[in-house]
C-alpha cells in the first residue's frame, strides 16, 4: 500500500513538472521577441550584403530557430529574390567562439534548398562555409537577370526551362563565393534554352538531360564529367572558366565531343558548310561569358546565332 501511495505521489510530481514545463514553454513562445531578433538578423544581412531584406510573418521555432512564410530580398541594382517559406535553426553552442551556425530549409521557385551555413567572425571580412543541396528548382520560375547585366545580342531576353538539382559545399569571405573555393554536382532535367532573336526567329534548344561537376578556387572553375543527352547534341565534355568581376571579364574554354542532334540550329547547313562526314564532332565554346563564341570542329558557326 505504501509503495502504491509513493508511486502515485511520484506520478503526481512528474505530472505537475510536465504541466509547469508546458506553461513555461507556452509563455516563452508567447513573449519571445521574434520581431526584434528578426530585425537584427535582417539588419546584419543588409549591412554585409547590400541587399534589403523583408521578412513576412516571422515566428519562433523551438528550441532556437525562426521561421517565416516569405522572405523577399532586393539587391543594390534592383534584382529581386522571393522565398516562399524559410526555416532557420541556430546552434547556440557555436556562439561561444563567435560563429553563427545555421541549418536552413527553404522553399522557393518550385524547389527546396536544405543545408548548413557557418558564419565566422570577421578578420577583415566575415568568413562563410556552406554545405547543402537544392532539389527540383524550376528554372522558368526564376526572376530575370538584372537589366544592367550585359549579354550578347543573340542571347537577350533568353528563357530557361527545366529542373535543377545540385549538391555543393563552399567556403569564402565577404560576398564573393566564386573567389573562395568549393565544388558542386549539377543535374538538369528537361533543360532547354529559348533564344527569341536567332537568325530564324525564336529558337528553342532542347538540351534534355545535362549533368556535370565543377570545382573552383579563387575564380578558377574546372568543369568535368559534363554530359548532355538531348535533341540538340549528345556527348561528353570538360573545360575551364576564369570568373572575373563582370561577365565581360569572365573567360570560357569548354570542349565537348559528341554528335549533333536533329534540333541543332540549321543542322544541314552546318554539316555541309563544315564538310562533316562522320557522326562525331568537337564543339568548343570560347570567349567571354557575355559574348561566347561557338566552334564546331574548329570552325566558327556563330552566325547561326547572331544572323551575321
């Protein structure tokens, strides 16, 4: 009988403790200064990136996180990024050495980005380390490039369609990931580029399935294991990109060996002009990122795109 009474007493104490814990957590959630914390985070982001950040309906996530139904970022040149749902979880134990460690789960443009970001205290500039993945990002839902971004005449108003999956990790300082180091595996499904100003009017280039790897350090990007299986071209390639501060200062040197598909622009003319006799061809893309030059078997066929 005494044991039974003692058991009920212990159960009662446990019940009161659980009830007290629930009340405490409810009060903490109700009084946690989410707006103030969010304001400080957005101010920090704006001071370090130059972007204006607007957070919609922020709320607290137990034990140390913040969620929002939408986040909009506006860049210094008017470019805009809109995120549908954002969930951030901070690792409090990392704060002891000044590092902000954040797990993120973001939904935007039909896809989902998950991963981990470390922001180290600045020496001259803050340091960043990121590892994560993006799944099912819809390319045609992405915002257009900023109007001041210079591109070749034939590529103006181009449109992208398809789905993007990637896994990556990178480390960098300030706001220039490409100046740091990292690597990425990319997969594009149903990838197509529509050019509205080609020689024959609007052209849709169906590249289909595209996969590749890239590794970079201090602006030098090595591309490997590039494969394309589509109606425009099929084959494998690799190459090098030297990333500058602007598209005009960024150099391309990509080489691809494969076969021309039936949807290659003006395929019969190219085959006749270059006197192609076999199935295999070598396609090279050189020049700048703003104005790339296309070669097939060493001969330029840029007039296919430019109409020149």
